[in-house]
C-alpha cells in the first residue's frame, strides 16, 4: 500500500477520498477497522459517498451511517429535553461540541458521533441549572464525596449527571478549561458572543468553537480521540475560515493551542491555512505520533508516547503539589 | 497479529487475530467448509491476546478484544481458546450488529420457511435446532436469528453449534458422523463441545427464509402446547434481542411485523423425542 500502517491511512482517506482507489482488501480492512476504533466510521462513510468501493466496504459504511443517523436523532432529542428543562430559567444555554454541530447542521456534524450532551452556562447560574436538571429527572453519576467535591472546586464542569429514564449524560460547563489549568479562557465572552439557534438555545461562535476544540485537545486532554477532534477543527476551518481566530485565541489565552491545532490539522487533513499558520512547530512530529497511534487491528500503539501525553495532561491540569495530592487520594481509594 | 483467521458466517464476515496458534488451528479445522468474508473485508475484527508479554508463554491467559468489547471481561485459559474465539465473535454481533435485528434464538428451515425458537438459557433451543438438523431441516443458526428490517426475512447465522453438558451426549448419539470440536471441560458454562453444522446448512447459509412459526420451548414438564398472545411474543422478543433499542424505529417496525405475521406457540416437553414430535405436529398444522 506504500503507506505506513497507522492513523495516517485514515487521515488520508478523510482528506482525499479519491485516494482509496489504491487500496487492496487488506488496506480497506485496516481503514475501516481504524475508523471504527476512532469513532470516525460514519464520518468516513459520508466522505466516501459516490466513491467506488468494494461491496463489503459499502455495506460496512452504510451500517455505520444508519447507526449514526439514529445516534443523531437521540442526541437532538436530548438537546430538546435540556431545552425543556432549562428554557424557562432565563439563562443562556450554549450547546458545545457535537451536539452544537448537529443542532446547527454544520459540516462538522456530518457523521459525527455524539456521546454526552455538553452545555455551557454562566457560573453564577450553576445552582439554578443544577436544580432544574435534578427536578427534570437527571441524577448524580458519582456519589463519591471526594470526586464530587473535586469537581465542584477544581473542574470547569459540574459532576456528570445522568438521566434516570433515558440513561444519557449531561455535562454542565461554566467554562471550557479547568480553573487549575494555566490558560484562563474568557467565559463571559464565550457566552456573550454566542449565537442563538432557532430553538432558543445557543452555540459558540465559530472562532470560539475552534478555540474550545483546541483547548480540549492540547490544554486539557491526553489526545485520545485526537483524530476526531482535529477533524472537527478541520471542518470548522473549512466552513468558517480563520479571519478573526488569532485575536480571539489570544483573548482566551489559547493562542499556542489553536496554532498547534491548525498546524496539526494541516499536517493530517491538509487544512487550507493562510501563510504563517502552517509553519511547523518543533515538537509537532511527536504530537502526530501520538495522534496516529493506531494499527490496522484497531489497537492503540506507541504506549510510551501515549503514557507521556497522559502524564502531560495531568501536569497541565493542575499544579504539582495538587497533582500529587490528587493522585495519592485516588491511589489510596483504589488500593482500599 | 501473529496468527490470523477469517471466515464468513451467513452474511457476516469476521477476522480473528490471535497471539497463539492453537485457537486459529481449531477454527481452521472446524470452519474448513466456510467461505471467507466477501471481498476479503470483514464486518468485525476480534483479537485473542495476552495482556502481558509473558502471559503468552507462562500460564497463558486469553484476553478477548475487538471492535466491540465489554469492560472487565474475564480471561480464559488457552485450553478454552476456541470458546474465547466464539465468545468474541458473538460479542461483536451482540454489541455491534446494526444491519439486522438480532434475536437470541435458534432457527431451522424447511421448504423456504423458518422456524424460530427462543427461550431462556437451558430451554434447549440449541439442542432442538441441532436435532432437527439431523432430521431433514436446514440449520440456520443455534444462537442468533437475523431479522432483516428491509424484507422481514430471517437470515442464517450458522456458527458452530455450541453444545453444553448433557446436550453433548445427545448429539453424539444423534449425529454420529458429525464433525465435533474438542471437548472443553470446566468452562464457566460447564462442559462445551462444538458441532459443525452439516454440509447443506453451510452451503445454503446465504439463503434467507420467511419466518413461519415462533416457538418458545421449555424443558422439564409434561408435553403441552399453548398459543402465545402477540403482546407477550413482542415483549419476550424485545428481551431476546440485543440491539432492539439501538435499531430504534427500524427495530420496532421489523419486530411488530414479525409478530403480526407469524404464529407463535409455547411448548413444554419432557424429552427431546417428544419435542421433535410436537414441533412436527405444529408445523404440519400451519
């Protein structure tokens, strides 16, 4: 196949659908298995619409599409349930990530897997939002007092809530990064400059959506699911451009994360950028190694690289002493 | 992966990778008459692997992985590697199948019409299906019946027949020329031995059939037959399906159609001979 067998196989098929013409059956098998493991199989299915492919691959992708269409329906219903629970509070409710993409009909939502419902509300309104959700059938997932206290004190979201009948989770954010992380995004501006949807809910404006995706990837997480997050960014940039992005990212303290996201999105998916953005950073190769650490059997590879990014994610999230205390508490609980 | 095996079971293709030769050798022997996945592209990938490198050699423990996994699945011993492979493939169907409504049921076919048998574990649906196979019926599957929402037809999934405990002796008597797998003693489900579906069942595995009778067998009582109300059939089949909820409206439409168009009976049976006679009598009365 002439291509290293890692996530770049999937990236190439997404960025350049015609490239699948060179795949043999082993190549198709690896591509489809990887796409499923990265939760990108329905996205791939939409990208490969109208491209000639073996019947078995077509069937596989048709199944992925049908499954995704059902997931989309469920996610939209969950959005509607949240609207009914919170609509009368007079509080701006901003949809985040996948739910926003599909509610607004963005290209980034095409084939997008949506798990939990993520919303952003003003911090001052958290108590009222929480009470309204509890009153409408959502319940706490984590009854553990340490975890609960940890979330409330140190996280950018409430402890996750799950609906007792529909079994779906909602994450209620008051900003997009933990308060313990170094960058401090301007949460008031995120809400003030959000865009109203026809149903009365809001979504972030396009620059903030990209900032959020980049923050999630590089200032918070360990890059698991990174190919999916970068694909979101790729589609958002494609749809909305990046004219005001640099200034907006600076305002949130996310300029380095956003620059890195665009460079990597360019490297993986050939995202079209203006001069200056695409200049590669010194450790981009390491990030690409982590992002594409997946083999044709769907397994994660490169354990040392992944461990490095896992440690890094905690390092970014909290100061050293706090990290030590947190890991100590978690370890003792596990041992006990 | 070190050792690879691919197979098509009915309309579904599987690829299995293993850290050990043993399970693959067993699968190659038992599935020898089956074709490979269409276009060489499998619908599901499963992996049998050692969670630590030394566990491949020293007191080997077989972990089950694949496209779809259950958290905290217990590992099996290497002697039970064939069982691990079968469990891993079943798991992909149970968790990942979206094309067909999956019914936890056995199915046999005669004259283009399917008899679907479902019930609690131990009701004898596997054994009855295997016995009927030895008496002129085509075996469509002993574990899953695949209902196609687009057509209302049942598709076959004739994997190896999984015989447990007493059923092993029953089938060794009923199918003396049958091809059996190794006896797997002391598995989590007791003794297990696999029986390869007969040549005809494998050759016809891509032919679907119109469902003609749904049967709920129960072993251990005097012979009796009763009608089952559509409402009860519907509820029991939703419970017997692993992907009914995931298929949503497609699943509901397919299942209501099945229940509306297909007669259903429950039978109690004291022994397998009575059960066969009851089935034949019911089938003749349709």
